[in-house]
């Protein structure tokens, strides 16, 4: 398996174990200070916080590269409890890199044949501080395959994929806790090539936040997050059988503060003194399939800063600005069986900014992230491909 594919799988696993999506535009325009502000995005980190966001409907509209998608959710009161129903929520998982063969098309799987990137999710809140939830995504497909021996399409390729998720948590005025478990699985069986491919795995996440200082203007909190996932894909082609295994982990600790300068302006500060992302892969050696090649990459962030400002310009318009800077050590190790070990080490930093807005009219609200291309390059009046004003929009209604 090529190093480019391994890097892609590593990014997919890191995204899968760390992505939690809700109303995104406000948080993204503030530089993604997840956990450092109270927002209904908390529901997917800390499910018990759903009690704070009852009687509302949210619609997410996203445009990222060539991919446009949407999600919609509602938090509905049920006497003293609350039920959250969310459609097309992102799972952060893509099966294509595991089944699509870039060089040898013997399995006849095409990119996009299986899609479990979006799920339906339910969250039930009870006793004013607790909540549990369930999510799933299912896809299947059967296509005829050309059989050169019989010169017809009487044989098939059968494909299926599933994603299941369980979450739970507790929230009160001082503390938030959340836990999640997710299980992706998929299979592809080709009756002509007699190839069988399977994918399975499990992951979990733990999230915690504690407000250790709350006064009239200043609020300070500490938080921590831990995610881990382990996956394996196995291929059986005639008498040949090989298996790849992948593991990914993310752990961080953070501290932050919100300070209300006046009723219209609130700066937000978040610091991760420590964050680590790791990805490992074991793949059969090409010369000796009974032995494994080992590949790993590690990102160590020391530290990462987030600074944001939310300003109420008028009774109906809010401006948002966010900036983030990270410093990280990167290590890549590639060890082939009975060969020398290759290792690459780098130290780097990155800085980015975001800008957004919020509009509120009675019970309706719109949050948006202003597109960087439009902001710095302007619209392409002639020739098309205008990036548009916003890459993300969140539309909501409080009822």
C-alpha cells in the first residue's frame, strides 16, 4: 500500500475520531474554540447539555471544495425531557480508500459506491442533566460484473457498509462529561474475481469540561479530550489472504476563558498546552506476506492558541473574528520487514483566521462564515467559479 494512501487513511481516522458536528458556523467563524464557549455544538461533545437547547430547529449548509451537503436537527420537548432528532449528520468516515484499488481494478469497486459519511442520530435527555443517543448510517449496492469466461453479466459484486454510534453524558452548571463508542463495518464480494474484502473496527471518545471560575464578567474552564480507534481490512483472493491494521489516537488538555468587556463585546481565549495525534499502520510485506511493514506518524502540538472576539454591532447583527496558531513536532517512521528504518522529523507552525457574522430576527437566526477567497480576491464577475459569500451557513428557529 502506497504511503499516500496511508497518509490519507491516517487523516480519515483522525477526522473520524475527533469530528463532532452541530451548528457549525458560529464556532468556525470564531476559530473553532470547541469547549471554550457554550454553544449548542456542545450537544455532540456533552450530550447532557441538550437540556439547555430545547425548542429549536437547526439547518446546516456546507460548501467545502467540490462537496456540498446539509444537515438538519430539532430538539423537541417531551414533558420534562427532550428528544433530539438529526438527519444527515456527518460521521467523518469514508470507506472508499479501503476498497478502491488505484492500480489493479480486479475488485471492480468504484469510488463512491458505498457512502456512510452521513448518519441519522437521536439523543434523549432525561432528569434535566443526563442524555443518551444512538446514530447509524447504512448503505448497500449490488452491480452486475462482466465475466470474461462466460461472456455475460450473470455474476455480481455485492457491497454493504454500516456505521453505528452510541453516546451518553451528564451536564450541570459546573461540569460536562461525554462518552461515545462507534463501530464502522463494510464488505465487498466479487463473484467473478472471487475476491472478498471486509472492514471492521471500533473506537471510543471521552470528553470533559469543568468551569472552575465564574464571576459577573470572567468565566474560566479546563477541558480534556481523548479519542481512539482501531480498524482492520482483510482481503481474500483465491488462496491469498492478507490483512491491514490501523490505529489512531488523539489526546489533549486545554484551559480557556471568556471575558465580557461590556454587554456587546466578548473576547475568548483558549490554550492547549498539550495535544498529540498518532496514526499507525501494519501492512503485509510485498516479498514476505507473513511479515508486516510498519508505518507511523505523530503530531505533537506544544502549544496551540485560539483567540476570538464576538461583537454585537446592532440589535440584529453580530460580527465574529477568530484566530488560531499552533506549533507542532511531526515524526514519520516507515519500517519495512528486514529493511532499514526510514524516519522523518519536522518542526513547524501554522496560523489561520476566520471571519463570520450572525443575524437575528425575532425567533429566526442565521450564522455564516465569510469565504476567504471572496474576502481577499473578490468575486469573479466574468468567467464564473465565484466562491460565494459563505462556505458555511447555519439557519435556525427557536419555537
